[in-house]
C-alpha cells in the first residue's frame, strides 16, 4: 500500500516532483539513462551519420575507430554488409523508445480502466476480469508473444500488439489491488455521501490516487517491452529485416562474431544498460513512494 | 415538524446471527440536534450511515423504515438516493484528514460538488466557495482554497468538510464523531460552528459521539444506545438531571471529574 498523503506531497507540485527525482541515486541514474535513450531515439535521423541500411560491401567488418584497421568515417565500425554500426545502433534506440513507450501506453490504456473498475465495482464484473487475468497469466508471456507473432506476422506494430496482448494483466492486477484499498478510504465514503456517482468517484477519487503506483509499473513495463522486442527480433520474429533493431543486430553480430565482435557487443551492452536503468528507476521509485520499504531502513 | 423518522430499523452484518442495530426508533425535528451516544460497537455509526444508505458492503438493512419528509428512503432507487445525498442529507466523517482526497487542492474538491449539485460555473463556484469558507471561520479563504489537504491542520480540514457539507443547504447532516480526531480547543470551535450553522441554515443534525460532555453541550435531545438498541431518549437537560436507565447512569459516572480520584470505573449494575 502506498501512503497517499506522503506520496502526494511529492507528486502534486513541480518542485516536489523534481526533489523526488533527485532524491535518490537510483532514480537519478535511471532517469539519466532513460532521458539519454529517449534523446538518442528521437534525434536518430539527425544524429546518425549514415542511412542505417546503406551497404558498403568493400568496407565490411571494420572495427571501431581507434582500433587496428578502424576508419574515422565509421566510428563504431561496420557489420557483415558494411553497414555503419553507429547508425544502426542509433536507429535501434529509436525502435526501442517507440516500442517501449507505445506498448506501455497501450497496456496501461487497457489494464488501468479494467483494474480500476473491477477493483471499485467488485462483484461479478471483478470476478470475471480476475478469472480472465488468471487464465491469461497461466500462459508463459514470451511463448504467448511468439504465438501471437506467428499469427500476426512480423513487423514493429505487430510486436507492440503482441506485447500489449501478452502483458495487460500486469497493470490490471496491481492497480486493482491498490483500488481495493483506496475504495475503503474515508474520502471515498465522503464522496459517496455528497452524492458522487460510481463513475465520478472512479475518475475523481480513485484514479488520481493510483498515479504513483502507475508510474512504478510503467517503468517496469517499459523494460519488459524492450526485452520482448529484443528477444523477438533476435529470434527473427520481431521487426522486419529493413528496420534496425538491437535484437536483430545481436543476432547478426553473433553470425560474424569471430570477424568483428563489436557488431554484437554494442547492441548487447546497450540493451543491458537500458533494462538495468529502467529496473533501477522502478526500484528507486518504489523505495521512495512505498513507505513500508522506507520504514525498514 | 418531523423531518426524519426512523422506525424499527434493523441492520445485520453478513455471517452474524444477531442484529447489529436491533429495532431502533427515533425522530428528528426540523432544526433539531439529536445526539446518538453510546460505547464503541453500540451501533451508532451504522445507524447514521444507514440513513444515507451507505453501509459497509457486508451490512444489510433487514427491517424497518427510514422516513425522510414522508418518503421511505429504503424504497428509493440508487439513482434517486444519490440525488438526495449531498443535497438534502449529507454526512461529516470522523477523520477530517482522510476525508479529503489527498490528490486534489481544496478548491477542486469543493467546486466539484458545487458544480454537480448546484450547477454553478467555475467563477460562481469560486465566489460561493470563498463565502462558505469565510462562514466556517477560515481566515484567508483564497489561500486555503489553493492548498492540498495535507498542508492544512486537522481543525482546518474539518472546517472545510463542514463547509462542504453545508454547501448545498442540506436539511439533515449526519455528523459521525466529527470532533474525535481533534484536540479539545478545536473541538469547541467545531461544535460552536455546527451550532451556528444550524441556526443559520435551519439544518437538523444527528450528532454521533461517545463523548457525553460534548453531547450535552450541542444536542437538544440525546438518545443513548447500547448493543443496537436505544435504551433512553430524552431532552438533554432531563437526561442529565434524571437519568432513568442504569446504563445511562453508568455512562454519566464513567466521566471522570477533575479533583476526584478514580481507581476503578464502575461497571453497569454494580452501582
């Protein structure tokens, strides 16, 4: 349970949000990684020196600039088809940003309304939603995503659809359990006693109070989305071949690993750093927003 | 004129084989303050909440009638009931700090109600809100309107809650231990405020408390509750002058007096 008074003290003013974000090294670390990723992703067309699919077969397998045989035109070297690894890495970042942001927004858009309504209304509707969630969760998510991709076909947007369909339960479950707690609070009773309708209570009283929790799940969902996309692309089930993605770069890099290991290492390390950053961010937010954890230290 | 009459009200919680409120009868006159007094678990709060039909989810009204201006509230649809809540009957809760939504500024919470029930526009709501807060004795209402609940003290919050409760000129206010979470001085302020609001708006109040001294100060009549039943109901003065029921006597004697050494409180029937 989140202590709403304490949390809202932090989240309701701009200064409060800023002090929250800078109050812990974990949050700061995560935020910086997230911001750098988003910046690279959004500025990809201007940052990348080459077209990510431009092939220069005569210049294949170049190591990064500074190593023996490196070329100052290709700062991070080239892959088996002579494509600039830096450019592919930058465009891969924009794929990661796109997938994580869109998939998170869509999963939240499905999961949050379901969680709030089933937690607040209870009864048969709640029962139905929760059983659906149980059944859904009995499928291993990655297997479910692979199955969905084999039905939908590959492509960036299909990857997002697969993530959303496989992962909406995360939001529903967690938000519902928080709503179960909020609906018993006095201010909900007070709202009822001045004649608010269930819909008004859900929108005005309940929803704003799950925002802190939402921010924690959203960061975790972003990292899950990136992982799934990398995983699917690595397996050749993700984005189409002309879309540079870190997953497909890792898969490519593995095939010419002995000739130029950088082709695999760079996207691999980037993936690890980003996932780590997002998880640490979620962790830091939880420590700050959940008083049960702050009390124990 | 009788505003509210509760007849043979019975409330039961699921899974229990006795009635938590067992055949309660009382009436509330117009502009009257009726006190519901009793120990914890006597059924005071449940009786109060049943008037708004806002029982906890495992509570059921199993018998009786609640007549408000002649209509039985228990026969109304949930939609009709919602129109009555806030506008004609409203409630003030025990803990003012948790009764306000922590996510919003005071003004947003207040104006919501004014918009819904009175159909006011933002600007009108603001003028009216300032007036309401001035009425409950809040200095610098414009400043308070911009604050969040956690930035206000308990007494301030309770005054805001009272302002909200009286905003639509309700005919009946169910105040469920509105002063329990407050210190004595603030209690006095809040009680006087409620008396003043009663004079001004001609509102009836059901004042639920376990504090007899407080009840004697504010209430016109007091009903003493025990184990789901009203054991004695009298005008305040008479009750204190000549308590009839032994339980009332015990309650009165349980209040310690300054200067008197009490080692052990008397139990009922062992006077």
